[in-house]
């Protein structure tokens, strides 16, 4: 069964892998905004993270109101249902500024989940 712990572990695993890929490939804002292959490479893990977050229990998400659960699940929704309308500046901000602190926070949450 995919419980909250499993889903949080998947978020961390996927997020860490994405961060490593961004660093290893030297991906920057220009690449994210203009390179379709990089866009696909970034959106797949972001979609996966959003999917895991979407399925977390209400109990867990309510215990950690500082985590932007709805925004993360919403990003997944936008990527799936309005891919052509994707604002790559937003994806750049998520990938280069917000992902690392988010993954750090999820590790903290995970350490508290039994």
C-alpha cells in the first residue's frame, strides 16, 4: 500500500534526482525556457512529485500547513492539463529556487512520520 511515508520518500527520491540532474547538466533559465528536451526532462519528475503530493492524506497535509501542498499538486495539474500553457519562467523558479528547500522540508516531515 502506498501510504504517506512511501509517498514522501518518493518525493524526496525524485526531487533529489532532479536536483542532481540540473546541477550535473548545468541547466539554467535560458535552457529551461528554450530547450524542449530539457523541458520534458524537468516536467516529468515535477509531475511525479505533484502526483505523490496529491495523494497524501488530509491528516498529514493539515499537520504541516507551512508546506505548499496545494501549489505542488496544482503544478502537476497544470502540467498535465495545460502543458501548452506552461510558463517556463515558473518552472525555472521551481527547479532552481524552490525545489531544494522544498525537498529539505519534506525530509524533515519524513523524519517525523512514523
